[in-house]
């Protein structure tokens, strides 16, 4: 779509834009965030000032940013994609040089009161850059090997930088998000089949060569995999966290132990209970009803994102929304798989719920982009 | 960036199709998430709930107060006494070394205790109390408590520990408790969880061990919530448990103390039984030991001393010891013969000093012989030849049967450790034991309580009580449990002909009261309290014909452990039997000289319930009796002994 087309068709302007926001999405995002506030209040033992209050303040700031981003026309954001991408790559390099290392090797840059994690930013700017690229690229060239090189570079540069931190979890998320955007852009399925085939073969080779002189990984790395596959092998060591996490989750039962009654989290059996493992506290205190509700809310957010993407008639907007949706999906999916013992513990927070500033802000800005695309689509 | 509209319309269907495929994959993965939630939270919820409870809830056992043990009059024999220990909690005490230095300024504290405490504090979490010193005196507790503001994190804790106020007097009957060892636990099939409490005391011997289940009580439990590092967050519930059951024994503490004091200096045992009820009024064992040593954990030196003492203080000889009953067994042989009708009581048997059986000479203790003896004479003079004859007539199986009827050779159900069964041998027994035929010589030996016959003092006391009453008196040590009277040991009639019993009793009366009776010196002078008894002197060595030829070596010339055992049994009063007594003095040389005087003193004490007046003794025995009483009083009151002449004099 061209700027001209936006001019021809009806596009809301001024404060009228607020009426055209995707309000269900706004409400869903707020609702999930509120669940986060409640859980943070509970985990702090009924004290609001420890985690809940800073989180609410950040949410307030993020909400304003989301609205601001939403009100700026989408073509401005499309034009800024490359700059945003380059800035985020620059931040990734910068954090490598001057960043501070925290728990789980996540690196951040202190900007005043805010801890900026460039890897979070890069996930969104990558989606913007890829969407802009495929918006520009004529569709018949999409599957051309030559024209596959730029998007692959776009993806692999931040992946490599994040891996170097090292932050395997986020690197996988970036890779998955980028792949999903390329998939939706129409890259031939044979490429994907090849990649998945290669990954499968590599995993097979890794396990098949175990115990031979030419094994791929170190022994301790194999042992880590063993522990992941069967935490009970090492109940007090590496498997302790995941075992306790499963106990917290499972002991919630149908209806949970009740608000602020979660023994596993309150008595510190649960690790990282306010960040990566916050879902377990929720599941412990509100049971299956609580956890399935959160999953349903996430599902609804995805549904509205999908709907919004389908309504957009321009490639940039729909690829952007799809990419953000996949990124969001991968976050909660990997986190939940991880805390339920189906994936290795890689340090991925639960989106909108886990305590953490930059993650929340970046997500809200990303939803602002979605809203911008939704508001400014020609009708 | 110009594109044709037709191009984009070509792209759209593909875009939508891809997006739908992606959405489907996402829905699939969310399905996996939902399925996993259901699996963990619904299907396996019970399992995880249990695990969460196990994580969070710790059970702490509250040891119940052990049941007390009283004598028949309510005098406490085993009590629980508070013991104090000083504990320190690192997180409250500050720098441990300084805190302990402050404590050492207040109460005596050995450098080793300080080092051990510091070491232990390094190992445990900072909120765990560490014992600095156990069993501290009340003065130290008072000093620590008074200085509490200067000693943060240091407190005195109180616990209960067993105490035996009568010490050695009741050591063998009551037994003692000690800390549970891993070995003890390995012997139990289903150990009480209480035994997991470190240093938990449980009965090791005697009544403490045999009535352990009643005395222990039921553990209380404190359910506490702990966090992931084990710190106690709060108490969830508390169940104080049930105090152990109090037990009352049939023992009379006063008589028991007298018996122990009277036996002092000997390796001896004495049992006093109430004829009417079977109550064991005293079960004396000498020498004894202080059971309180074992409660605290006995030192190596004390243990070695007790173990190496040739008088074997740790053995409860009254029930564990199995001695050849010697002449006291003639009551059994005689009654067996009378019951079988193989001899008339007035029929006489010639005693020429020995009897020859299948070529072997069996000697009477009186080398010159007793001449013609009837049943009464045989017991009165303790003639061996008479019993060689009637023993052969009645046969060993009848003797063994009578012995068992009278309580010898059967294990009495008395809650003490290692109660001996004794031996009342018969043909079957020898075949089973030695795979050998019974010989007539064995019968001859058994008929005077030698050879294979073995009896404990308890069995001998029961035997006399049964003869005295004609009833199957059953020894009873436990009077009440939780205030409930235990079955009496009065027993049913033995079914022995009353005339036979009367003959036996009359003969026993003459043993003491006939001027030629073997125990005439040990008679009781008080009217209506006359005693009937029987002496016994049992060999522990074989006398060879050569020795016999040159004259039997006097006991006084033999080393202690080769001398004869001295035995005595009696009941009194003769006309209305109230108590029966059995005395065994190991290697005491002669029943009439070593055991009978003890028997009389004990019998008198039991009948009077206190020190008897000297008039109870025959006039020629009053001086020695007075000396004996003075000596026993001194021992009972813990005074130094007046002279060493007393007991030796009474034995002469």
C-alpha cells in the first residue's frame, strides 16, 4: 500500500483514533498484567511495595507509551524500521562492551531507573525490519535464494549477539520469531523443511554419538540434558528447581490453595518465584482454574492479533502484527513449557506477568505498534 | 516501492493460508500446554499435594514423660527428674566465640566443650540450637538465667531423665533405661518413632525393659511448618501425647533395702514371696550396682569395674542364677515318693554313710551315717542315703514332674531380664540334651538336688510357698498397671495329698525347731512365728575317691570359687504361712551356717515389717543379731560400718 492509498481511503485522524483502537486487545493486555500485579502482591507476602508497585508504575508508563505509539501513523513506523533495527543492534554491541551481567547471564544497560535489555528490543525491531523488507520485496522474488540472504542476515546478527551474552533462551525466541515472519512472507516451504530436517539430524547425531570418542558435546552437557529429561535423577541438584516447580503447580489441584496461601512459594521452595516461575505460584494459589484462565487470556490475545493481522490489507502491517504475535506466543509458550517440566530451564519470563521492567515496556510498545497498524489501516 | 495491485492480490491467499497454518501450530502447542496443566494439576494433584505437604510440614516428636514405678506401698522406685542443658542459637548470639566466652565467665565451661560447640555450630544452620553443656547443675542454670540479658541467644532448656532413688537396692528388679542405640533399633521389628529422638531413653533391663511398652507412653507430636532451609515458620498443631503408664510393683522397698544390706559383702541372692498372693516382696541380689550410672552413660572405668568383679554385680542372680539346689531339693524328692506311695513315712531306711549303686559309692554328707532314718528324720538331718533309696524307688520322671509342679524347672513369667528356666531333668530331657540314656546314678544325684538339677532362688522360693500352701502359687512382680490390679498369684490347689504336704511341712519345722535339726541355730523364738525350712549345701566340684580316702578338704581351705554353694529355703509362720524365703550364697560353704541365718533375718524382717525385737531370736543368738542389725542399719543409712565382726560371727 502506498501513502497515496492511505490518503484516498478513510483513515481516522486526531483523537478520533482512540475510538478506532482495538479495545478488546487493550483490555486483554491490561487484564493479564493485572493478574501479574496480584501475583506479585501475593508472592511478596501481601506487601505491595516490593514488586507490585514498581510493576504497576512501569505498566502505567508502558501503557502511555503504547497509546503514544498507537496514535502515530503506521507508515512512520514502517519508515523507522531500519533505523530502529540498527539502533537495537548497536545496543546489543554496546551491552556486550559495557553491560552488566545479572542472574541467568542476561545483560542490561542501566538507563536511569530503567534496566534496558537490548535483546528484548531486538526481537521487536527484527520483526519491523523483516516486515519492511518483505513489504518492499516483490512477492515473486521471496523464495529466490539471493533474496533470502538479507533476511537471514537480519535474523542471525542479533541471534549471534544474544548467544554471545550468553542467553540461549532469547536467541531461540529471536530465531523462531524471524522464521515465523519469513514463513508468513511466503518463503518456499522446502527451505523450512530443510532446516527442520537438519536440526532433527543434528539432535539425532548428538545423542547417537554419545559415549563415542567423537561425541558432539561434553559429558557435563549430556548430564544436563539427562537432568532435564528426568529431574528425579538429581532431586537436590539441578533438578531441584524444576521438581519444586512441578510440586507447586501440581499441588494447586483444581481450585488452588487460595490467594496468598501457596506454601511452595511462600516458604521459598520455589525458585525465581517472582520472575520465571511466577506461573507456578499462580497455578498453586488458583489451581487449574487459574492457570487455564491465564492460558485462555493469552489465547484470546493471539486471536485478536490474528484477526487484526487479517484485517490489514498491507503487507508491512500484517507481517508486523503476525511477527509480534508469534514473538508473544513463543514467550509464554516457552516459559510455560519450561516451568511445567517440558522444556529446559532457559530463563524466559512469562509475558506481562513476570516481574521485570524492560520486558513489560517492550511488550507494551509492541502492542502499541499493533494498535497503530490497526488504527491506521484504510477502511 | 511501487507495486501493481494485481501482484498483491496474488500474494494474499498464500499469506492467509500460511498464517492459518501458523495459527494451527500455535493452537496445537497451547493444547499441549493445557493438557500438561490438566495432567499436573488434576490427574497428579494428590501426589503433588502430598509432596508439597512433605516439603512444608515437619513432625517433631514430643517425648512423653515415662511412667513411674512404685513399690507396693507407693514408694517411688523410678522417677523422672528434670535435667538442664545450656543451648546456644548462633543467629541470636552474635559472634559465637565471644558469646561462649561470656558464658564461660558465668558458669564453668571446659575448653573442649567450647571447641566442640563451635565446631557443631559451623555445621548447622544459624537458627538451630546447639547444646553447649548437658546435665548442668541447677546453680549453673540459675546463673545463666540471671545473666540472660548479657547472654543473648543462650538459654537453659529442661528435659526429663530417669532417676532411681533407691540406686543399687532395686537395680536388678527395676532395671535401668539408657539411650537407644542403632543396635537396639536393628533388633526391633517396628520401632516406635520416638526412638528416633537422639538419646531417647528406653528400658534396657528388668521391669524397665519388660514393661517398656506400657512405661513409654505415646509420643506427642508437634506439626511445624518449615521453609526451604528448614527454619520453623509456625506451629500448625500440637498433640502432647500420653504420659507413660505408672506401674506398681509388689516389692516392698523397705524389705528390699534390708535384704540388699543383709546380703552385702556376699555374692548372694534372696527372694521373699508372699505365700497368699505370690507377691514378690523382695528380690535381693548382691553385690549390686547403681543403675543411675547407666542412665547417664556409664564410664569405661565403671563398666570395666562392674564387668570384672568376680561377684558379678550385673547379674540378677535371684532369677538368672541356676544353682544345684542341693538338699533343698529333698523336699521335691520326698514329696514325689510320698505321692507315689513308694515309701511309707514311718518306714526307715538304713544310712551307713554311703550307698552303693551299680558299683559306685554315693556318700552321705555325714561320713558315719545316720543309722535308721524315716521321712521326718531324713529331712531333719538332711540324710542323703534315704533319698538315694527313695529316689531310685520313685524314679526320675516322677521327681521331675513333682519339681515342675512345685515350680522348679519351669520359667516363671516375671518381668525381669533373663529369667532362668532351671533344669528338672528327666529321661527325655537327657536324651534331647546329651543324646544319652538316663542312668540310675543320675537319679541318685538328682534325688539330692545335685547332678543335672538346677534351680534359681526364685524357683526355690516358689517351691517353698507351694509346699507351705498346697496351692500353685505364681510369683507376681507387678501389682498394678495404671492403677489396675494385676491377677493374683494365689493359684489353684496343686492337688497334692494334704497328708504328704503336712509331713513335709512338719519335717521342715523340725529342721529348724528340733534341737538336732540342721538349722536349729537359726530358729525364730517368737511364739506363733515359728519358721519351717530346709538347708542346702551344693557341691560345685567333684570329690574324688582319693580325696574321700584322705578326708574331704574343708571349704575353708579351698579357693572361694571352689567352695560349696550355701542354700536355704523357709516359710513362716509355720501354722499360718505368710512368707516364703529362698537364700543362695554363692560359695558360702554351708547352708546351715551361711544361708540359714540370712533366711531367718529376712523372714523376721518380712514378718515384722521392720527390725524385729531381739526377743524374736533365741537367747544365745541375740548378741550376733544385735550386731547384724546395727551393721545393716549402718549400710542402709550409708554410715560407716561399726565392726566387721557381725556377719562373720553370725555365720560361725
